[in-house]
C-alpha cells in the first residue's frame, strides 16, 4: 500500500475524528466530535496528513506553536491497518522539516513512556527536562 504525505494536506473533521478514535481507542462521539479544521486553522503552525492509495486518511500529526520559535507535536495518529510500516516516523520527519522551514528553532514533544524508543530512536528527539501539571 503506497502512502503519500502532504504538509498542510486537506482533511475533514470527520476523517480526523475517526482516526483519533481509532489511534487513541476513544470511540467516535458523533455530533459532539471536535472540529479539527477550526482547531488546526486557529492554533496550528501546520499539520501533515498521510493517505493510502485509495485516498483514505491513515496518518496525521498536528504541529502547534507559540507564534514565534517554539512548536510542538500533538496528536500523532496512525490507523491500525497501516501500523508498523514507518508511517509515524515519516509523519514526524515531514513535520520536523516543515517546522524548520517555517523558521522555528525548537520542536517539542511529550509522550507516554512506552513510546520512548520511537521518539528518541526513530524520530531523533533527545531527552530533556520538562514539567507537567494535571489540570
């Protein structure tokens, strides 16, 4: 299955909600789903979409930012049927390059412990100190 990647590629909120539900095992809520288009348009530097040869959305990553030099990775999602094929790694490579090209100096990511090898090994992030408050 060939995969195409597009910086700021077109997607619908319905596609993103379905992929999010699958990737994070949350279920699709229906009419109360998030308006991904409005959210990304208002708060994101950019995003990257991955589509299979049938045109189905099989991957997505959002790049949020502070409007200056800091950006961060949000919502890395890969469809289960396309998992373990390097799609997540390619999404992050495209996001990193696009963020660099946009003039940002730093790209941040946080993640659950079981994803350390992916982010530090496959994607080139390095460990750093950070803080978190659960609200």
